[in-house]
C-alpha cells in the first residue's frame, strides 16, 4: 500500500471500450492508495464514463497534441503529481507524463519510450486484452501483482432521468430491464453486421414469448456519424431510434441500465454493458475475441469462425472471419438463451 503518495495522475485510454477495461485498474489503485488524490486525464468526450466512479477524485479532459494540448499538460504540471501512470501505449502519452514533471512514471516499454518512464514494464507480444495490460502496469508499479476484476461504471441520477425520458418511460419510474437494444455501428465497417440481420434477430427475440419482451421495446443506438445506419435498422424493425433522438454517452449508461439484452458488434458499448451488468450478445467478425476479456458472466459471444486454429488470429483472416457468416437465426437463438438464463434478474 502506497501511503506516501499525495497525488496520482492516470493517463487514460482514448476509446470507450478501453476506458471501461481500465476501471478495474483504477479500483485497484484506489484500494492501494486510499489517501491519494487520483486524477484521470483523457479525451473530453469520455468524461461521462468517469461520472460517479469512486475510484477517482476527478476527471480532467484534454488532448496531448498541438498548442492547446501543451497548455493542458503544463496545467497538469502545476499540480505537482507524485506519480503518473500511462495506460495507453503511445509515445505521445509517455511524453505527456514526462512533461507533467511527475516524480514516478509507469507504463509499458515500447515504441522507444522507456527513457521517459521511471518504471518501464515489459510488454510481451501476442494476444492479450487491454485490461490485462493496464492491470499489469498498475500492479507492477504498486508491487501488488496485476490488477484484475470486472469493469465498472456508475449511473448518476441525472443520467437515469434522461434515459427514462429518451425511452419514453414515466417520470420517476424505477429502472426496469425490458428493452432490447441494438448497437449496429463500429468504427471499422468490416466489424459491422448487416442492418437487416440485426432487425431480424431482434424481432425474433422480441416475439419469442419470453416475459417482458415485446417488439414495441426495441431501440437502436449509435454515434451521430452512425445516424443513417441506425435509421436503417430502426425502419427494418420499427424500433425507437435513440440516435435520431440525440443519445449521448451519458444517457447510454442510463439506457443500458434498462436493457434486457444488448445486441452489438465488437465495440465500446459491449464493455459498457459488462460494466453495468447488462446481458450482452456480442458479434465477432475479423477481430479476435481473445483481445477482449472473457470473464463477463452476462455476455454471450457469436464468433464468425469459431474453429479458427489457436495459432491464428481473426484479425489476419478477414475473409474466413467475415462477420456476415453469423446468421440471424444463430443470433436470435443465442439471444433467447441468454435472456432465459438471466431472467431471474428481472
């Protein structure tokens, strides 16, 4: 336990899923540095993911490039952090940690950045999850062994209220998991399952006769850039288009709290679902499922090529592992099974 530290800066990953995968490490850090001020620094757009987390004291949004980024780093320098933990693997993030003047700086030893760190942690090649990498950085720096455990997010009262309005629930209605939520987007188009497949699978699950499911309770979510895609899926199954309604990352947390089943590509919301104990059906095409933690008890995975030999990686076999090899029938069957398994949660 490091009781000698008064303030710790954690430079956070840049993506939604990676941020969620970093939360077990933040929790481990808090447990071992209970009296330290812990500040998370990352992209401003990710601030809602930090709302309510007990493992940090504050989140500072900023960039690490350009004149504005330099000003933000110098502002952090004025706070005189005792330590800076660098979770991303980029050279830029390690340089930013060095410029803060933090006495101790820990991160992975890669991309020629070891000289910027006081604790450079080996980063072995091969398949490994981001959560494992972050846990190793924090654990080895603390001397406690790797941090581990489930991801976590917190839904604030305002986020819960905004989600209820977006889902057209009554004011003050307690959260109830009775929605099927579709997340059809992904930054890489080859990770996206076909819109018609999402619609067919969601309708089959909604019409399965399972208690609490209905086709009137299907919704679609996505980022603003995915608006046309979300609209296409919503039209195909007459779903509530949350993207058109202006859903934000903050509101999505509240929506996931009301979701009976999330159907998603391999992207950030699947990790948010894990952090909020939301049952999730995740579709893996040409991205290897072994990059993602496998200890989410409420997740069911459909893999485009489940018989890929262990020495090969789906990322390198894009044709063999094309996501359209997953059928709507397989997805609806897996989704129904998952809903039945988790129905006791209400």
